[in-house]
């Protein structure tokens, strides 16, 4: 199939590259000339494991190319994927300006009838509007078919997820168009689920809202575990063994961030409100998530007393491991709160430092190694569970820090391991280990 993908961001680029990998001829369109030039040379503008190699392979095979020109991309196109951003407006609703711009341009540039597939996360009812807008702008009065095909990719494993997803949702009012989409996706060998347009749009929001709910739920349980002396990791594991509950997304920590959960939960609350439904449960999920991030500040305060003048090492800045994405990362409110309280901040992340500089407050010292960040620190805060942090020899905390106080927002270490060292260790929903007062460590 000849496919055009509009928007070469996380979703569009991964979708385009993976569609090329399974044999389609794909042209990715983006407005950013510099980005297009970079991608044409085989460099990915985002960090995503496996993406760049796959991009290069398909560029070489002539199945993938990049352009800024809709006209060029639409020459022989059969299917157009819409993968532009739907960021959040101040009131929480999804901003559809990029979708509308793209739809108008599809209308004015389309040279033949085709299928338009929406990958972007859009409020229920938007696909019908997109179709109407394209047809209204079409100079040659072209008819199109519209299909909603939401993505469920996690950043950091987006390529893997494309080939190993649990389901592909195809929402359409037209069976022929749905069958074309089914054929396009067949080589992925992932179960396909057909629905109408509105249900497909809703599946995306409901799935993200449910996963966010699991996270806030376990974070609430973690607070109770702290009070009653239970271990939330064991509780989550025990709960997850029940297949009706499932083990995934029950990891307590400093809450969810990223480009999807915060935005999509807010958008769903708004969507419900606009349809005279007060989505109380999801509002609480969002509230719990905000307070969860600030819990780390309270824990730091408790452990060090006055934060003013303390040298604080922030370990991990990205919203989760294996990505350089800083959108809605917990490190942002945490760094601001520490700055306001007069901390001297040193920060480390294996790959997100460049992006972090644009999001974190000024006056932070960035270090290129974990050990350099720890050297002389009064307290270390773990914000992202990078493998490098999880695998760190724990003696480094004792050896390099001015005082080995570790506040772990991601429960990176087993408590039994920590107990072997002279570390004051505070985590989420687990008993605090206070061994820094011991003059001789046990190891
Ligand atoms: C999410 C969805 O998983 C994906 O299906 C959707 O298409 C886009 O949004 P992503 O944002 O890339 O993907 O990351 P994900 O792995 O889902 O994690 C989101 C956030 O939740 C991260 O900040 C992560 O640290 C946090 N999280 C996740 C937890 O705090 N606990 C968990 O158990 C799981």
C-alpha cells in the first residue's frame, strides 16, 4: 500500500517506520524542514530504542521517505494517517487546531479518493468532523472514508509495542475501509477489534484513564501501607496474581507523567462534563497523582530537616526510563519545589539532560555521570528508574555522598539489599531503613 503519514512526532514517526518495515511504501510529512532533512539522512529526532536502525533500513530499501510537501506525498497515496499532536488547552480539553489544519490541507491537496486514518488521540465525535472538513475543503469534491485507529504505544518501547501489541482497534462506518485497514495491519499478527468510530475514540481515552486509575489506586494503597507498616510492592504483587486484576501498572511511585496520561485524563473529565456527566472517580485519580509528586518533597523534608542550603542530587529526570521525553515529568514540579525551598540542585539523567534544561528551573548543575551527581550530596532523590540507577553498586551512596540519605520515588532497590549498607533509605509505601547512624556498615 502507498501510505502517507502526517506528523513525524513520536506516534507518526514510529507508525510510518513500522508500516514501512512490514512492506508498505510510506511517506512521512512534517512541517519542520530541519527535522525532515535530518530524518532523510537516517537520523531520528527522538530517542526510541530500535527506531533509527529500522528507519535506515527502510530508507535504504526505498520504502520510506520524508517530505514537507503534502502535494508530493499525496501523488499516488491510497491511505493517509493523521498523527499530529492534540495537546492540552488550559481548561483541560484537547486542542484540535493541528488536526483541523491537517484536515483542511488534506482537503485542498488531495488528488484522488482515499482512506484517512486517525492515529491522534481525539475526543469522541472528532473523526466525523475531520471527514466533513476534508470533504468541505476538497476542491475536486472528493469523497473520503475515515477510520479511527488509536495507538497504544508506550514511549521507550514504541517499536516493540507496534509489533507485540495486545490489540489493534479499527473504528469505521464503512466495512470496505475497515477491511483495507485490516489488510494493512495483517503482517503485525496482532488481534484486530472492529468497532464504530465513536467507540474506537472512546476505547483510547478509557484505556489510558483506566491505567492511570490503577496507578493512582496503588499510590493511595502505598500511603496506607506506610501507616500500617506493610510493603506496597508485596501488596501489588499479591493483588496482581489475580488475573482479573493483572500485575501491570501497579507500581507505586511518584505518579504518572508523559505525553498521554495527564493530557488524556483531563480531556476525558472535560468530555464527560461537556456531556453532563461528572466523572468524579477520574478527577480523584488526577488529584492523587498531583499530591503523589509532592510526597517526595515531604519525605525529603522529614529526612533532612531544613531543605534550605542542602545539596540535593536528582537522579533521573525523564518521565520514565528509556526516553528523553520530559513532558509532565515528575522531576519538573519536584525541582521547582526544591528550588523554592532553597536547595542546591545537581541533576543527572542518562539521556534527557538536553530536554530537561528547557523544563527545569534555572540554576541547576547538570552532571554527566551518576557518581559525579552523588559526590558531596546531602540527599539523593530517585525520580526515574533507569537501569543504570537500579543496577548501581549501593556502596557508591555511602562512598560519595556527604550523608547517604536516599529518597527513592521509584522503589528501585529491595529493602534486604539496602539493609546491608549504612544508608538512610526512604521509599514509597515501604518501611524506612535508617542505617546512616551506624558507624560501621554491615557489608
Ligand atoms: C501510555 C500508555 O501506556 C500507552 O498505551 C499510550 O498509548 C500512551 O500513554 P507512555 O506514556 O509512553 O504510554 O508510558 P507508560 O509506560 O504507560 O507510563 C506512563 C507513566 O506512568 C510514567 O510516568 C510511568 O512512570 C508511570 N507508571 C507506569 C507508574 O507510575 N506505575 C506503573 O505501574 C506504570
